[in-house]
C-alpha cells in the first residue's frame, strides 16, 4: 500500500514538473521571439517604465 502511494506521488510530481518546464520554456521562447522581432524594444520598454513592471510580472505569474 505504501509503495503504491509513493509511486503515485512520484508519478504526479514528475508529470507536473514536466508540464511546468515545457510551459515555461514555451513562454520564454515566445517572449524571446517577440523581443527579437521588435529589435529589443520590448525589453527596453519594460525596463524604462517602472509602473508597468509589476503588472507584467503578475500577468506572467498568472499564466501557469
């Protein structure tokens, strides 16, 4: 019984780790691609406007 519970916990942890890793990688690729296409203007805009930074961080934190 204990082995089955432990196996289920490990399987769930592996599955969630894989899903989160793939999602974060996809978001980073998308963000990097948009920044590349805009010639770095996106990052410069985020760096220059201090009021928008917490909002962008909150939106990126909501996505997973």
